[in-house]
C-alpha cells in the first residue's frame, strides 16, 4: 500500500479496459496507453476484459504486446468486467477506461498528479464537453441529477469510465447489476475520499455504441437500491418498520372512526372505514415483518462470503519478449492470482 502524499519513485499502474465488440478501436487505444506510460516512465500492465465479444476483440488484444486478456464465457455486462479487472490488477494505482477510444489516455498523468496533490483515494473523470448524441446527453444529465439528489456523491459525471483508484479501494468492494456507475458513491460509503477532474472526451470513430434506454432504467433501479443500502444497510427495520408502525397508527385511527360510527348507529356497510382499518392493519404487520426478515437477511449477507456472478473462460497473459502469449485455464489463473497477491 502506498502512502498518501508520497509518489513512488517509479509510478506503478494497472489499466483496466472492459471490452465488448470493440475490435476496431483496441490497437490504437492500447498503443496510446503504452505511449503515455513509457513517456512518463510508468511501470504498467494493461488488462483487457473481453465481455463475451463476438467480433474477435479478445484475439486482437491478445496479439498486442504486454496485454493481459481476461475472457468471459458470455456477455455478463460492464460491471462484471470492471470487477474482474479489479481482481486481476496488481499495481498500487488502477485506472479504468472504456474500450471504444472515447476516453483519452493523455489524461492519465494529470489524474495521478491530482490524486496525490489532493490526498485522495479516487479521482473520477468529468466529461465537461461530451461528444455523444443529444439524446444520450439529455438522458445522462437527468440520471446524474437524480444520482446527486439521492446519493449525494458530489460527482458531476459518474458515468465516465475514466477514473483512477488506489488499489486498496477494491479490497471490500462488491459489484453487481449496473453498479459500475456508482463506484465513487460505494467507496464514499466505505470512507474513501473521492474527487473529480475535467477530462477530454473524443467522438467514437469505430464500432457502435452499446448504450440503450433500458440500461438507464436498470441503472436507476440500482441507484434506488444503493440509496436504501446507504441509508439502511445496517438496520433496514428502521425504514420498513417505521412504515409499518405508521400504517398501524393509521389503522388505529380508522378503527376509532369505525367505533364512533358504530356508536352513533350509522350503517358501517355504507362506509370505507372498516375496510381501511383492516387493510392498513394487515399492511402494517406485513411491513414490520418484512423489516424483521430483511434485517435477518442483511446479517446473513455480512456473515456469508458471496461468490462472483460471472464466469471466466480463460486468461491470456503476455509472454516474454519474442514468445507467444500464454493461455491459462481459469482454475490455474485464479491460483496464480492468489499466489501473486500473497507474494505482494
């Protein structure tokens, strides 16, 4: 673990790139990354996570020098790809970026400098001048507004994949769904410090965008789940139980109203009070019970080690100079990573 405020004599950097059908962009992008790293004398590794591509992206990446390729058995999504890359990364700094070439590798040095100068754990890129379609920018702006309202992460552009992290950020980070958008908020919840810096954003020159409106809906659903987790992860009974108690109080008020009508000899069959009394009473009991059950499930979650929801088919590691890349079966790759982690 590197100490904050002190740059290593030679910066060590892992670059994680999730890829899904980006064959046309990979060669230039990785060439740019290598050029920046060598110009600044970084010690680096490039990890390409192929998320079930069908256009030969993995083969292109494996043919480039110094690139480790993680191949999924099928398309598991960008969150799974990031998570796999984080587990593979072995250097103190981890930088993420998209595989379509829209993120600019030339922003890496200033992000590293900003991280150290401000004593931060994470620096997120902010695409102040986006090169996307008008519709995508509008939807993204609305989603970012909602995210800032609910999660209060003080990040303008959480959807920008260009970010830098200290490696220790991933020691207890669990990702699922579309949570890659909310990594800064997740890390803030754990006490890590997060900042942002304006970065360059380039137009797409090859391939097709994988963005669609359904991903936005899934992201919003994950955002609401994260809001609940941020506010009530330790004791969900505080939320669900409070709603249940409120419904029980409302039920009692309707019950008193029903008794009043009965004592005044009014026909209860012509009023809604008896039905509302029963309905709110049952709903209140259900919410209290749900709160108790959720509380128990949360305790089980913390007690049981979760398993990854993605499956790695193989890992292709770069060979020595003049040698071919080495393909490692999944089980052996995991053992090698475990041994490497223990050694570091």
